[in-house]
C-alpha cells in the first residue's frame, strides 16, 4: 500500500540524493524513449536517404500527439498519486481510503487511455493523408510518410500506453523497473529495425512496425507489473471504478505535458511546411537530423523535470516549500549545464555526429551543419521552460503550466511568419531559438516569484501557529 510509513519515507534523505534517485532513472527512460525515434532515423538515413528522413519527419508530428496524450494521462495521474502520499504525512488518511483513491485514479487513467486510443484510430483513418499534405508532403516524400504512418493508425493504444505506464510505475516507487521496461523496448526496436529495414528492405513501413512492436512490449510489461506482487497498489474490484472528477483532474494536471508535445508536433509540422516552401525535401531531411539531435537534449530536460516532479509534489503535499526551492534550483542547474554542453559538442564535432545519419551526401551534411549552428544555439533555455512546466504541474498549478506550454507554442508564430519573409530559409532556422530567449525571459521570473511567495506564506503560517 501507499499508506503513510515514516520509516520508509523515500523523501527523508538529502535533496541531492532524492533528486538523483528519481532523475537518473527518469532521464535514462526518456533517453531510451528517444532511441525509438533516433534509431529509426539512423537506419532510414543510411539505407533510404534524405527523402526517407523527410518522410519520417512529416509522420512524427502526427504520432507525437498521441505519445503526448499518454504523457498527459501518466503525468496527471502520477501527480495525483504523489500528492496523496505527501498529504498522508500530516493527514494520516486511513489505509482503506487511500486504497480506494488509488484504485479510482488508476481506473480513470486506464479508461482515458482506452477512449483516446479508440477516438484517435477513428480520426486518423480519415485524416492522415490530409495532415501529411498540409506539411507540404508531395511525391516520394509523401509516399514514404504514408508508409510510416499507416501501421500506427491501428496501434495507437500501444503508443499511448507505452508513454503512460512507465510514468505510473515510476510514481509507484519503482523507477528502475520503469527504466528497465523502456530499455527492453529500445533494444527490441533496434533489433527489429535492422531486420525489417536492412534485411527485408521494408524501408519506413518496417521502421513503423519495429517501433509499434517495441511499444506493445512496453505496454504488456507495464500491465504485468501492475498485476504482480512488485506493485504497492492493492487492486480491489469494487473500488476500481471510473471517477469523472478524478479523470478531469488527471487531464487538467497533465494538460501542460500534452500541450508540450502538441507544441513540438505543431512546430515540427510548420517547420516542415516552411522548409518545403523556402527550401526542398533536402532541407526537411536536414531538419530531421537537427530534430533528432535536439530531441536528445529535450528528453534529458524532460527526464529531469519528470524526476523532479514526484519529490516536489511530495514536498508540496507535506508543506515544505524550502525543499521545493532547493529541488528546483538543482534541477535547473543540471538542465542548463547539460544543454550548454550538448550545444558545444554539436558545434565542435558536427561531421562525426551527422555521419551517424548519412555519410555520403555532402549537400545534406552542409545543410545540417547550418541548421545546427542557427537552430540550436539557445536550446538550453527551452530546457528550463520544460522544467518550469513540470514544476507548476507538481505543485498542483495546472493552469499556469498549461499557460506556459501554450505561450511557448504561440510565441513562435510571429517569428515564423516574419523571419522567413526577410531571411528565406535561414529565417525558418532562426525563428525557434529567438523565441526561446523571449519565453525564458518571461518564465524564469515567474517561477522564482512563485517559489518565494510559497516560502513567505509558509513562514507566516509557522509564526501564526508558534
């Protein structure tokens, strides 16, 4: 059970140790999750070429939306579970009441996953071709994008489950098992990519089957975990019921995570269209490689944010704002440092890194180097924005987290409209990093004020009860 047990309090240690206990498995899981995309890109780039890269880059914005739905449900329900555990340190709810809430939360999350999977399959079966064409997909690029997206139409349930279940397992005090599941899925994806793309020459269709198979394996493993003795959740059939109020809370708390993925999907799709308009499919292929390199850091930042979430939610429930401040500062330092290091490595060794995706096409190499230099110089600031979103989710401020996510998407639109008209394809490359600087200047003071206000309120509460 997740009832209050002081002697086993996972947060009753140093801030550094608590942070890394959650952050390392979470970052590892997110990086492994990134392998799903990057390994596909490496095999497609080496064995199909830049048109294959352009095709898969047009398919991913569509699939990303449903991965984001899984993250929304996982983060929302996981946050509710962590806050409940923190509240138990001073409310001392009964074991039966705690069990009932946990069962209802997990049941509501499962029903949401099933509903979104079914609705997504129906929607994509009618709209997938139009969504690809809206991104500028034509000719061979469109055909390859269709090869990749078609298998996903009928397997969206696995895409959502594979995104949500590892987060729930992590919040069930089993971060290493969650990471192990993701590693298993990534290894399976690599093996199947080799077999289906290299040996059987199935190109993007094979890459899609490989990814779906890995997602199915992670989903089945996650379900087995919650049915095993490893979980602290005690299922009670009479209490495992859908609760509309909890479902609404899950969606509100996790909405900012979904908008983050929606933001990524929308921005990638818009960039694809603009690169096709001001450049060519070669430019989209270069953008695909830059995107893979960018995603590596985003997964680190997102993993740090997800690792920060359970302790911050716990400290919020336990009314310990000073520990929240220490946790957020540590996460921010690590995230920004990791981003700066990755930008430095990409600029020092671009040829070797780009060569992983394609070593024969010199035009693709030069276009990708230009993209790295122009598109990624402020990437580390966007990492802090991800942390800010996770922070507000963790302290039950879903509206603020959602506002930041939406603003991060909307603030790019003026730059994407104006800069390409002035600078051509270079303007498309520069729009996102410039908008990163602007949103960081708004969000950083917002987070700092919120944390300090919570500390001041807690000090006043302590003085009034002294």
